[in-house]
C-alpha cells in the first residue's frame, strides 16, 4: 500500500512527522510538503514562478521526502505527476495545527492537498487537530487519525472522496469515540485590527471568533467540541442539484 503524505504547515511541522510515523506502520509512505508554512492557501497553485523541489531529511521511516517551494496543492500535484513512480493508493494530508471544520474547509490548504488526490480518483484523507497552540501534542491525533484512515481503507471499495478527520485537542483517553458527521455552519464575526507601522502606514490583522449556527449533534464542529473525532465525507462537486433541477424547469 502506497500513501502520499502532504500538509500545509510545512515539512518540519510536528503534525506531519507524528502522522507519518503512524502511517508507516501499515503503508509505504512518501512525503511531499511545503518548505515553509502555507496555511490557508486553499487550492491555490504557483503559476508566476517555478517550483523548487529538494530531497529532505525526514525523521520518520518514510520511503522518500521532498520539500517543495509551493502550496499544498502544488505539492500533491507534482508528487503524483513527477516524483512518485506509480500512482499512490491513497493521499493523506495533515496533521494540521488547528481544526478544519465547517466553512474553513474552503480556506484550508490541508483539505486542498487531499482534494488533489480525490480529483485523480484516489481516496484521500485530511487530518486536523483542534488545538492552535505552538506546543500542541500530536500523539493522540496521530493515533486516532491513523486508526480512522486504516478503518476507512479496510471498508473496500472506498469511494474516491476526501474524508475530513478532525481530532479534539484532548488526551487520547479523554476522547469519547468517532462520529460520522456533516459539515456544520458557523458565522465568523470578522474583525480587522487596524494598526500603524513605524512609518505611519496602515495595516490590518484579521481577528474574530466563530459562532456556531447549527448546533445539531451530527455537525462536525459540535462533535469535536463534545469530545468526538469527526469524520466528514466531502466531494468536489459543489452543484446544488435540487436547485439545478428547479432552475432547469424555469423559463428565462
């Protein structure tokens, strides 16, 4: 079994190292990750300048690791097309520092790298930890994330979707279990902190906290807040099929 592992926090991030160690227990793992942090890159690609790819030392026992001067999507695409000899069986992205829930999946570079696998017909997984702290522990997230991935892989045949896995920021023994969830709804109360640089010029830092709008138990954000690992199947087709049918029946 061959797994391509990517992320958006960079190749030296603790999350990708912890997850690689667990994945290597049951698969042949190749790592292709940004050479520095590319959080919130979404599905962006590098078009204005060439990509630099270099072999990277990686502490986990992976087959090969590359550091790439691009976005998470760049990393997944170039690895599948040029760096790995044969098509990977699965693409995994993570572990992200911070959750990727609700609308955040559209901004997430972690989820975007996983979608590159799904675009190619490969079942893919995004793993995130609900903890933004710089000293966050990834041990529980790696164990629960890898177990979820292995369980899903064993459910043959696995449809080529993105399976978005979010792990609570708790000790392993304090996590209550796994829930299959849908993408929830939050409302960001965005605020931009206006500041002045030493030259008197304006700049802004985005701030604000999300408010949960949909509090149903089967929402991803609610499940994680309640201490469960959330697994949400995602697909690339964003078409609203019910509205599509309605609009087709109308006369313009």
